[in-house]
């Protein structure tokens, strides 16, 4: 992998580095936010290298400016939140210019113009123009400008993760229409065998793709000059022809699986499993603290324990991760993706496991505490020597459930820029649009990992049961 | 030698190891102990009898601070606790100094529970050595040697490496006794030690207790075994309604009770039908 983000906690995470700034206001290393799964603009080729029209053009811009460039891969829905949280300096990801964005961000001059296209299922003959979509269901990414176009035309917008999911929904008849970038759709139709959908018309509006930076960046003029130069000297045209001139070569589904089975496994072993192990360990220790607080005879301490458990059980993990990663920077607390992921997942485990541990401790007869007391043990010694070893036996089955859930929940941290196995699957699928093949492979891997963990759960239970069954 | 009791306390006035004065305890509105006072002579066995709910177990648990009386003074050996001064601070916890005082008080006695409360995750030997090694800091090998002697004395030398669930109820209770003795207490407390046992197993446990009494251990026993009390006890307390109704020599209290309440109770126990 070429990206800092791809490495576990040891490597410096890209989103956190604030580099030196040159005299003209441009950072010596320009951090660029991009999706990495939006073919042909920003995706990984079969060797895993980040490439695409937006990537190559940004490389050319940076070369011209004489700065280094560092890509921070971010899901589209989190792109502007991450920009505002200073995870990177500029977005290069087919950002369409509109008034709202112009008011909120520093936008560059357009580097490519495109129109939108209206896409319907192959057998559909009722939708022929934009006006026909009034009252129909349109599948769009909610934060993209295409959802505005569909809504303005009177369609009911159904939120989708990305273009591929939208088209899949269209093919399955769940929605009636998709509006998206002409270049992206054309590339999709050229890449996929039997797409099952067709373009019926183009939208009138020309959409202009621009770079976006935080307000007051101070260096957009410099970038604008560079874009104009690259257009004038033919560099932009050469990159355009490379990605839109001809249909991309097409890899079969089996090639995709063959090429990615190993990298995906590597990601599971180097990211998903360490993340699970670290957060489970931290989470369990914290859970014990929370459980003991909850059982404290001190009403205030007990209240704190109760409040914590209530908050964790009441806040969706995804929301918690977003609050930590994108929310805390507004209070001056900037965390790397891995740090944020470890905190979020550990905090979640602590909340759930605390109740399990508390239940296990309460399930022991009071006589065990009393017997420990009468042989002179204090609270801490009783807990450590007498109570917890017995509680562990009771707690192992439910805690194993927590562990399996955690392993699967690590996929959520892909939304806060951690490249774990699920994100790796998305990256691999992007250039071929075979998302569902890769998702199925990822699902298989999660399943196998959970099965292995269940086996160890059984062994642990047998070991802990040795003193209760003959 | 390790199985004999700790030396008689020389500080005890008039040969009393334990002085209990004016114990009172309420659970909510229910007053379970109303002004309980008695003494236990060093090396004697005291049996506490009475109907269920009379407060006899609460008296025993007060001697080990498993229950904290509302007021009253207890002296065990050279350690005196005035329970009127033991009150939880803010947050429901006792202040540190009081916790330490109670810990020292508790260390004077060993406790044998009705339901034995052995540690199921530890072997028989570990159950006995846990207190000496972990709490008292005794050398592990020494403690194990003493524990083997104690287990031998209670007839369990063949079972030292078993887990409690592998033993019969009577054997488990004898481990409980060895565990209590291992801490070298001045006083051994028994809370209905045979009540949860099958009838044919009761004899083994009572036999061990009889041996201990003969060796000179100071014992306080809550029991329903009147024949045992008659044979072994130096003193019997009959408790009813939170007061000591009658106390004295077993030949008198059980053999020739003076109070109607005592007579009624004894009749019920001896002739249940």
C-alpha cells in the first residue's frame, strides 16, 4: 500500500500530520481527501495503487507547484466533515460547484465539465426526459449534488451509499431512476458486462468539478493558475483521454477474487484482528471498572457507572465514532483514525461488557464474599482471588458474543478513514464495480474468523468448568 | 502441634476470652437483638439454641462483624469494639480507621458456615491455605504443611487435591472447619454447621467438633443438636425474641429448664410430632 492510512497504529496516520507551510501559503505536503473507490476518478488499480483521473491530475498540479502530495482516503459522506476537521487540506473528488459550497468553502476554477445523465432500467420506456421523473423514486447519494437535481425535478430521493449501489437498486426495480455524472456512468457502462441499465437523456445543466479547501486557505489562486496552465499545455487532455478515451480493460469476477483473496486476508490479520484484540482488552478492563462503579455503595459513583452504561447503550456506535473523529476536533482534540477507532470501539465494549460482568458478579452467592471476608480478605483481594475467577466462568459465553460483535463492528471504522478489511474490499471492488463479489468475500472472512473465535470460546469454557463438573 | 488452639489469652479478666455487653441490632423496624450480654470462658464451648428468627445467628455473625450491631461492646481477647462508634460515612462506606479496627476484630475468630461457602474454584488444600498465605503472608510451603495436618485431623488427608464439588456434604463442612482453624483464631464460630447435611453425615462433623472442644479450642456454636450440646457444651444460651431467656450449664438449661418459653422450645425440638 502506498498510503500511510493503510498501516496499523505504528505508522504515522496521514490525517493527523500538520506540515510546514511555504511562503506562498501552500503546505509543503498537500494532504488531499479523495474517495479511493470512485472509478475512474479515484480508485485502486489491480496492483493496489491509488490512481484515476482526479488522482493523476492532482499529482500534476502538485508537481507543478513543487509540493509533495499525500492522499487521505475518505468515504464521500464523511468528506466535508473530514475537511472541516482538518484531516486534510483539499478535496479532489469530482466536487461539483454549487452556491452553497461556494459560500462555505474555497473552491478552485473548474478542471473538468460534465453533464448529468438520467439512467433507467433497460426495459423502462416511460421515462424519456428529466420531466418524466416527477413523482418517481430516484436513488442518489444524499450529500451529492445529483440528489438536488433529482429532487428539483420532483422525484422522491432514496439515500444510497454510492453510485454502484444506486444502479444495483435500479436494476432490481427498487427505484425508477438514477441521475449521476455522465463520465462516471459511461465508464460504468463500458466496464460492466450486461449492466441492465441505459442512459435516456442528459441534464441541461453543465456541472463543473472543482477542488475544495477550507475557507481562507489562501492558496487557491496558486492552484487556479496551475489548473489553467495544465489545460493549456495539454496535460489535462492527456489524462482525460487515458481514462475516458476507451473502455477500461475488464477483469472477470474470478480474477477479482483471485487477485484480492490474499490482500484481504492480510488486511484481516494486520488490521481487523489487531483492532479487535486491542479494543477488547482495553474494553474489558474499562468494563470491570464501570461494573464496579455501578455496584458501588457510593450513590454518586454508582450514578456515574449507570450513566455511562446508559449512554453507550443509547448511542449508535457509528454516531459515537463520528462524534469522536469529526466532532472532537471542534474542541481542539484531534485524534488519528486509529486512535479514534480504538477509543470508540473500546468505549462501546466497556458499556456492554460492564453489564455482563456485573451480572456475573451478582450471580455468585453472597456466602462467597462472606467467606472471603472471614478469612481476612478486603474488598480488592476478595474480588481478585475469589469473586472474579468464578464470575469469569459465568461471563465467558456472553462476553464471547460481545467479542464476535466487536470483530464485525470493526467494519464501521472504515467510515473514519481506517483501512481495515471491509474498506480494503471496497477499494478492490471499485474499478470493476463488482462490489457485491467483494462484500461476499469479506462476509466469508468475517464468518471464518468468528467460527475460529467460537472454537476458542468452547475451549475456554471447558477449562473454566473443570471445578464444577466432574 | 499446629492443630492445637492459640494460647489462652492472659489479658482476659477472670479467664473470659469474650465479653459481650448490651448488643442491639435492628433490621428496619424489626429489633432482632435486644440488649444481649454474655461471656465465653477461654477454652470453653458455648452452644446458642433457640427457635428460628430468634436472633441467634445474628449474635454469632456479630462476633465476626459479618453483621454490625447498632450498639453494644464486644471484647475478644485484648481487642474491644464499641459498635456505637461504627457508622458508615458519606457514600455508605465505613471510614478507613473503622474498617481496620473491624479487620483486626474479625481476625480474632474463624467462621464455619451452614452452607460451608468453600471456594469452588480452589482445591481442598488451596481452600485451607488461601487465608494464611494470601492474607497473613505465611510461607506457602509452611502453610501447606499445616493445612495437611489440619485436613488429616478432620479425616480428609486423602482428598487434599480434590475440588469441593467432588466431596460429600459432610466432607465439605470438615474442609470448612479446617479452613477456619488454619488462621489460628482465638475463637471458632459455627453457624448451624450440620443443618444442611444429610442425617447420616451429621455425626462425622459433630465428632470433629467434639475433638476440637476436647483439645481446648474456644467455640461458639449455633445449633439444633441438643444431644451434642448436652455432651459438649460448657454453657448454653437459649435465645428467643432477641433476648437471652436462659443461660447456664446444659444440664440445667436443657435438662431442667426454668422458663416456660425454654420448655416449649425443647418440647418442640425433641418431640416434633
